[in-house]
C-alpha cells in the first residue's frame, strides 16, 4: 500500500489523495465552508478598512479639514497668519528707526520663504510713525502703504493714488471720507506731513501730499490693521487730534525709504488641501520673528505673531485621534463577533466530521496531525477570504466619507498604503482562522446532558471578564482622552464591556429554557414538550452568545448613532450660541444690514475677555438682552431648563428716562455755574465742560457725539453737533442714555485760598428737539484729585438738570468727569457664572467680585451658576444682560459702546452667504457647525463604521444561526425519525424543531436587545465626546432610536429564525427509515 | 361469512414488492410477498441479515411504501393512505419496537412511555397513570425518572416495550428486539413480549434469528432474498 504515513496512518496531508479527499469533503459540506469563508471575509474586510482609515483615510481627512480651514483675512480663518513688526522710534542704542525700504521687503521675503512649499499671498500694511500735519495747530497724521486697500474700501471721489513721479515730489494719497471732512479737504488739496516742527514750521524731511481720492472704508477686519481702525479722525489720539491714514500707492514708502512704525503683515497660504506640510509651515512662520530681528537689528521691537493654524491643526489631529479610537473600538467588536461566529461554524464543521475524525484516530492519527489538517484547511479558506476582502475593504473605505472628502487615486492608494492593507487583511483573516483551528481541538466528551450554559459559563470566565469590564467602565468615566494619538482605553473598554455583558446575559438563556421546558411538559401535545426537552438538553450556548452579542451590538450601535448625532447638534448649539453670529461690531448700519440679509431677529452682543478679581487669566463675558434669552440662545441646559430662567434677575428693573431725539445735526445748550456765590477774597474758578452725548438706537447700537468745551459761567452756550471731524448722527430714532461732562479747570489765578473747599455747580443740558417722559436721572463721577461728588439729576422735556460738588483745588490739578445717567447709577452688574469658575473662586450666589472691563472697574454680583455659557464652552465665562452691563460701565465712566457681535435667530436660508458677501466680518452659523461636527471629514468614518458593524452583526448572526440550525438538525435526525416512527406527524416534528430554534433565537435576541440597551445607557454618554475627546458639553443625552433599533433587532431576529427553516425542513424530510436505521446503528 | 374476531386478519399482504435504487444498483428487497397474520398471533420472521425482514416490517408498519401490492393492516389498505393517514396508523394501530430501542435520549423512562399518549391527547393525569402502570408491567417502576443513558440495554428495551403498549395498539412490530442484548436478557425480553401479547390480546410480528424467540412464536415465517419461503 503506497503513501502510508507513520503508525499505519492514511496518507499525509500533502499527498494528492488527501488533497482530493479534502476537496471532495469541502464540496460536500459547501454550506458550512462557505459560511466560514464569509466570516473570515467579514473580519478581514473590517481589519483592512480600519487600516485604510487609519493611514490613507487620516491623511485625506486632515487634508480635507485643512482645505475647509483655508479662508481669508476677513473670514477670520485659522490659516491666516498675522505678523506685526513694531519699529522703535527711539531706542537705547540710538539706532535710527527702520525704514520701509529695508523692512518691508524683509518681512515679505521672510514670510514667503517660511510658507514654502505652499504658495502664499503676503499683504503688508506699512505705517509711518506719527507725523506733524502742517498748520497752526499741533495735529498728527500718518502715512499708510496698504496693498489691499482697494479690496477693503470703496472710492467716493477722485482716483486711487499712484506712485510719485519723483522722489521728493508730490505724493498722491487717498484719504478716508472722515479725514476729508475733518480737514475740509477735497480732491486736489495739498497737505504736508513732517517728522518734526519748530515754531509752527515743518522740519525736514517733509512729505508733500496731494489728495488724489477720497474713500469709504469697508466694514471689514482688515481695518483692524490701521492705527485709527478706519475711523479717519480722532480728536484726542495720544492727546492730539490725529488724522489718517493718508494712504499712498503700494511700494511708495519703500521708494521713499520712509521711517516705519509698524509693518502689519498678513500671510494667506494656499494650503491646497495638503496637510502634510502644515507642521513645517507653522514652525517656519513662528521662526520668522527671529529672522526679522536678526536681519533688522536693534531698531525692531519684539515681533508679534498670531498664527492659530498650529493650534487648529493640533485640534484636527486630536479630533482624528478620537475618531480613530472609536473606529478601532467598533472594529474590536466586529472581530469579537467574527471570532464567535468562526468558532461556532468551526465547531459545527468538526461535529459534522466527527465520524471521520474518530476513524482517523482509530487508525492512529495524532491530535497534532488532525490539527495540521484543520490548520491547512483554515489557511486555504483564509487565503480565499483575503482575496475576496481586498475589493470589499477598498469599497468600504470609499464609503466611509463623502466622495469629495475621501475619494482619491486608487493607484496612489495601493502604492503608498498597499503593504499596510495587506498586513491588515492577513491579520483579519488569520484571527478567525486561529479561532477555528482552536475550535477543532478535541473536547473531552461529557457523559450525559450538555449544559446549555456552555464552557465559558462553566469556567467562570464571563464573571472575570465582567470584573475587568467594570474596572474599564469606571476608568472610562473618569478618563480624559489622550490628545493626538489613539487612546487605548477608548479603544478597548467599549469592546470589553460589550463582550462581558453579552457573556453574562447569556447565562439567562438556560434559565429561560428550563422555565419553558417546565411549562411545556405540563401540556398535552407533543410539539412544545419535544422542543422544550431538546432545548433543556443544551448545546446552544455558543449560538445564544452570538445572538446576544449581535443584538447587543445592533442595539448599542443604533442607539449610539442617534445619541451621537443628537449630541453633535447640542454641542454645536453650545459652541455657536445662536442660529447665526456675525463676529464684528461694525457701524450704525450693521444691524439693519444683518436684519435685511437674514430677515431674522437680530440683537447686539457684548463678547470679550475681562479681568475678574485677581484671577491671572482673563474671563469671557457674554452680554445680551436677557428678555431674548429663550428666542436667541441655543444650547441645552440640564433638566430642560430654559435660558430665560438662567438669566432671570439679570436685566435692570428700572426702565430709565432717556431723552429721545431724531438723527442728524443736534444743538446742545449747556448752562452751568457755581450754585453759591464765591466768598470774598476768593478767585472765581474758570471751569469748562465738554459734553459727550451717549446715544442708542432701537437695534441696540450705541454711539457718541462729542461736543466742544464750554465755560460753566452761568450763561447758556450752544454747541452744534457734529463738531468738525465727526460724522453726524445717522437718521432714525435715538435715545440719549447718558451725558458725560468732561470738566477742566482753566483758572490762571491762585486758588490756594479755597483750601479743601468743595464748590457746587448746577448745570443744565438741553438738546433741541429732544423729548422725554421725564424723571430722575442718576449721576456718577470719575475723578482723582478732582474729587467730584455727584448730586441729583432730573430730566424734563429735552433737558437734564443736575448738580454736583467738586474739589476746587483738586480740579485745578486733574480733570474730572461727571456722567449724567438716564437710569439709577450703579456699578454693580448682576452676572451668571460658570460653575467651574465659581468653584475656582469660591463664590456663591450673592457674592461680589471686581470686574475690570478694559481699564474700567465695575462690580460683578453673582446671581447663579450655569454649566456653561453659550459660545464659550469649557471657558471661564460670565453671562450678563447687556443693558445691565452697559449701565454699569456708563456708571463707571466708560462711554464706548459694548457691542462686539450681532446674533441672529431664525435666519432665512442663504443668510450666511449674503453676509459674507457684504464683508461684515466672520459669519458662523449653527447649521454649518452642526454639519461639520456630524459630517466633517474628521468625523465621517465613525457613523459609517457603526453602520458597517451593525450590518456585520446581522450577517454574522444569521450565518451563525444557520450553522447552528444545521448542526442541531443533524443531532436531532435520529430522534426525529424515532418519534415519527411512533406516530408524530411530519408537521409536528417540523414544528417542534422550529419552536426549539425560535425559542433559542428569540430569547437570545430579546436578552441581547436588553443588554444592548443597558450598554447604551452606560457607554453611549461616555463615548460621545467633544471633537477633542473631552466630555461633551452639554453632556450627551441618550437618544433612544426606536425605529432603527427595531429594524436592526428585527433583522437579526427574522434572519435568525428564517435561517433555521431550511435545516428543519430538511431533517424532517429525511426522517425516513434510512435515518431510523442510521440512528439505531450501534 | 363473518370471520370470527379471533380469526380476523390483522395483516394481509398481497404480492408486495419493494426495490431500492435503480438501474444496475437496484436491489429487490421484497419480491412478490404475500402473507396473512390473524389477530392474536405471535409471528416470528426469520432470515439472515439483508434478507428483507426490516423492509417487510417497515411496510407492514407504514414506515415504508411498497412498489407493488396491497398492504392491509387491521382492515385498512395502507397503500391508499397519504402521509397523514400512515401517521395515524402508527399512532393508533401499530407500535414499533426497534433493535436500537428507539428511545428519545433526552426523555426519562416515564416520558418516553408517555410519548404515544401525548399523540393521543391523553390528559396529563391519565397519561402519567398509564405510563406508571406500563412501567410496572415491565418491571421498571423504580426507573421511571431514569434517562436511557442511565439504564442497561435490557432496561431500555423494556421501556421501549412499555412505550409500544402505551397506545394499546392492535399490532406490535418488533425488529430484532434482542439484537443488542445478551442471551439472558434477550430471553427475558422475548418472554415479556410473549406475555404481553397473550395478556393484551394483541398481534405481534417479531423479526429475529434467535432460536429461543422462534421457539416462543406461534408461527415462523422465513424470508430469503426478499421472498417468503415459509408462508
């Protein structure tokens, strides 16, 4: 006999006879072999898809995210770098200030070099030091070389300036309309700016200017680069009237080698959706400061660089790391399902070949020889699975994100990431193959009934796994996700918890089976008892675990997706704060422009950093109309609380008694003087007051109208507003909410005799054409040595009468301000504070703390705390009513408006695009942020990974259920034949088999669904994190997705039930005498 | 003429043939077999292995259908019955005892014996009383809660006998009932069958090559190569 192996064995595994037998055996058991192949393929596909996501997918996602971040200066996008080079006009070394001829090209070249290999646009706004404007009065002006002027301004008259014909000749300039109005200049006007002046005459170098054009600055962020922010005139910039900018043609200052006070550069790289070079770009730009200082020398002050792309890119990588971790967690769950199914199918296959194995053992085959055969077969199936999974993994990878975000060249993909893909596919196919080979290990035969709970439960591994899962769960509760790299706890903990809970819940299946069996035995018929008897016999542990696990995964996945999606919306709402935000104050027409573009409800918002107490780092303040809280604020509060209740008590109680007036020119009459006669021998102080009207319109926009000095000599003095250099009040209805009196003492004679005496001044301020309901006004004073004691004030018609005391000697040394307020004066501002901040400061409701707005101190009174302040999630922040804030600041003497942004509720579709086209500043919409969180390239893989996992759960559950049903049918074949021989009908025999299968399937699926619900309740809120991996704010609220969950569970249940039908029909059909004879064989 | 009940035929086979397979591999298990078994008779069916004994018994018991011929059992032509009809015959008229005992391994002795009674929709109390009675009849009243893997071969066969009697069948068919038993146990089982047949007044056909059983039978039929040589 040829080809005999050792110990009289049949031919070795490699012989042609064995291979032929193996092929024939596989063909005869094609169903089970195909099932095993399907399981291997699912696992390999999952591993391969994950490998692509973590390599090529990450690169593509980062590039897509970087492409989305690519914006412009006026959109406030993070890829824009702002570099400000300040030149010292005087320095210890005596070096001259830098000149534009050297500095501007240096800055431009340095930034261009730093941005390589990206193409970049570099914009320079070069500003000279303050120069003296010709004329009798001492006035300042400055030159500006702005290469993006024409994109940020509209020409009113004349032309844009051209370079001067000769160095030293007339320099064409363009000036803002406000500058022209203040100077009384028109096109053609000639002016001179000089570095110095002596006896009223300019000292060379002198710049001879001619006005070529007059322009209106656009409402754009670019004007933040201008010294006067595009205002055109400031009556008291550095204590001198200042006009400008006088804008020259690009390159003119370089041509003139003019001295430079500031070079404000903006670098706009074209990232072209390529994230690979971003780290180098960030490093290069940060190094520009040293390069410029080294090249420019001692004349350069520290270079200021603001380039948020580095932090933004780090955030992107962190976000991607979080997504990767969660995708890997899903992969682990899929692999657990695959391994379970592989083990199940392999055991069925082993059982089917039990006779053959027994025969081989009897002929002398060793365990290792049988295992080699099993391993060989598993390897062949794994190779086929590998080949099948290549296109499937590529297709799944392509489906994990919108085509625009992740589509790429497949050839390039194969070249760069082919090896990783191959390794992952091999590993993914190898895992279930190893499991299958282990399943082929001989199991000690057990005399008597098999316990349905199975070997896992008997060994107690599930209990140990539950302990590990409990530890992992509690770790996850207190865990902070690692930034950047994949967080291992986030990967492993969910999978461990899912497997552990499924294993524990599977212990309940035999309890249900025994209960069903006991109930069935009491009946009369034969179907239920037969089913119950076979159910109680056991052997369904593995398929029960698989179905429990699959139903758990399906339920958890469907619920997680619903919770995740809802939470992204909640997080976006908290991050944005409103439906639409225009992040710039703009001018008096901004509110109308925003309202016209959005057709929504528009409100001004204060939003800036302040100093709170002695806290070293700033605190954000968000101020808006508290009465609009519910309609305006977005973001969920715990227990469904409303923002109106959170902001209750913040709005001022008293309405105030402002004067109302129309827009346009105003005439203000100031009459004031000492209330009491001056004592004999004392000098009558000469005190002047310059009134400033603080006006607000219906939209909440505030402005001021500054008047000129008038003497408080008892005679009325009329002031016509606007004074030269200011713009008139725009048309409309305005409320005069405050009147500030800037007091100065002009007494030239000796006031010593007054000593510490306080004099009382009565003043009356009338606004022609104004009216009011009348009533008391408040007064406040801001004076150092001036020592002002505010008195009473009252409004009637268009007049406000007030009185105040002041220290005569003190005012002679220092100016003072008396502010007449249309409301009760108080520097206390009720605030709502974040809980974290209150805890850090040890504050409780009712406590007070100093708040410094810019340089103006007020007192914050804590009313209550909230988990977060909208638009300042995770920041130390305060929420205030804007009116209360304004009143507090006005009471403290701050007249400037407190509008930093405009918030909109219920904007119409297309509003954002319209606002961006109007260049009003950065526009953020809740819809866009929500879409980015849900569908952005850095998040897209996660929901798709869960969908694929759910599909795998359904498919593997059905596959495992079918394999188990086939095995069960074979086990019951002889019993079915026997009971049919004694008269059980074919219908009852089929019914008993189906009932048994249905009992296991439905019990396991129901228990698995409940387990999945518990897992969702425990895990979903922990796994729904912020883009940076921090706990979501607001905390994720579990969203039970009833319909999707029912669909998934239904698919597993129906699929599992139907999977048992063919085997049941087959075994009943084959319950002939031949089966009877075979079953009776000894 | 009315045949006295005592002499009423329980089994009447006329020219029954059964062939397995087709073409060159066709095997004629039965060839034109005719036999009659009157009520109350214990018939031994003898023949070597492969002679057609089991096929003949299966056809008589409704487990198989002949290719040709008539099979009349207790006045019913089995060939005219559909599957449901045959099932009813197996429930109400015919009972089998198999060489391999044919017990349901997951059930206790009591449950195995009660199985035919469930098919007859017997109330649970009556079912348990009858099963206990039958187990007592076969001497296994103390083994009612034992499962087949907890009993000896002889005990299992006695349970099978008790189960066969549960439905009070008219015809008892036993295929090599002592084939897996030792001589002494087989003798006891055969004696039990003989005693039950006499006590219950039922008819029995027992296939066997055991000379003791043959000696206990009222009549012996021999079959060789599918043909009855003794009718």
